[in-house]
C-alpha cells in the first residue's frame, strides 16, 4: 500500500514541478535511474553518463608514444632521432701514424637513427648518415707520401673523404627509467667513401694554388668499424674505431688514427 502511495505522489509531484516552476523550485532537479540522469526542468533532457574509465591511460609516457598509437605503454615502441656530430682524431700510444696535426683533424656527421624498442631496457636501431673526414697532415708532400713533385711551396695539406654510411646500434636504457634515462649504445658502422683525395694548398709564383690528387690504387673506398655512445637527453658522447685501412698498405704502409671521439646533438 505504501509503494502505491509513493507512486501516486511521484505522478502528481513531477507534473506539478513542470507546470508551476518558481523560486528554488525552478532550479534544475536531477533524478538518477541506473546510469541515466533525468533533469527535471523545462525543457526535459535525459543524459546518459559515459561509462568508459580513462583512469588507466594516465601512465608515464616518454617522447612520442602518442605518435605511434601506444596509449597504455610507458615508452614508445619506435622512434627516430636526427643528429649532428663532430669528433676529433685521437692517437693511440701503441700505433704509429702518418705525421699530422691532431687538434685540426676532425670529422663532421649528420644523419638519423631509427629505433625499435621491444622491451623497457633495450632497443635495436639503424643508422644512416653523411660524414666528412679531414686529417691535416705534416710533410706528406715533402716525403712524397701520396704523390711526387708537388709544385710550389706547400702551405696546407690534408687527406679528406666524403662518406655515406649505415650501421646497427644496440641501445640499453640504464637509469633512471622514469625520466630521460642514461643510454648506452653499442654497434657497428660501414662507410662508402664516394670522394677521397689528398688536398694541397701551395704558393706558385706568388699565387695561391690548390691541388687535389685522387688515386683509387692507394685510397680504399669502403670503411667499417665499431661505434659506442653514452646518451643523456639530446646529447651523446660517442666514439668510433675504424677496423679497416684508409690506404692500400702496399702503396702507403702507414695509417691515420683509427679512433675518433666527439659529441652528437639530437636536432628534434
């Protein structure tokens, strides 16, 4: 009997609220039935609450996870880095090299790395880059290291290469894991030297002159070596060690330094 009385009261009360709104009674009254909300105010509107729970999408995200559709992962599955780097040639004590100016001998690199990260602490990547090597030499013309009878008075001399290269990198994420961790890169590279030359600046009859000597029988076109780096944020301290010879040992028995060390900066 009480239930019937409540139903009769509700049937009389709701139309009265709609027909005679005044004062506080004109304020919106919300009646919730299950997941639906009924707003009792003219005009009548019914709104169903969204039942999706977004609480699980607030995980920590590194970099560009949203670009690759990783919504619930704490790290991106794949990403790429464009970079610029500069390194200096470093001699080793137990090796003998052609005479050169070490402070002026350097390499410049620009390219990009693509990484796939299957696990939280590991990623495997590929490297594509252009590089320029400049080794500033001493007395190479006087010793006829590359060519005989260089004309004029030698002012500057160097061995230079332009290269296109690729490589494979194993990246290990160290610490901290939550925000910009230290990363260790270990891998290898291969360079194709599409331009390699002995470059000499001389003075002839009071005029500055440049000479470029290219000899495929003396200068090797393919170089390969090891690559390693420590990275934090956008900066990397890296080292490269060349395993192959720059020169044909039958024509030029001495080599240039195999180790170079420098800094790379991510451009994006």
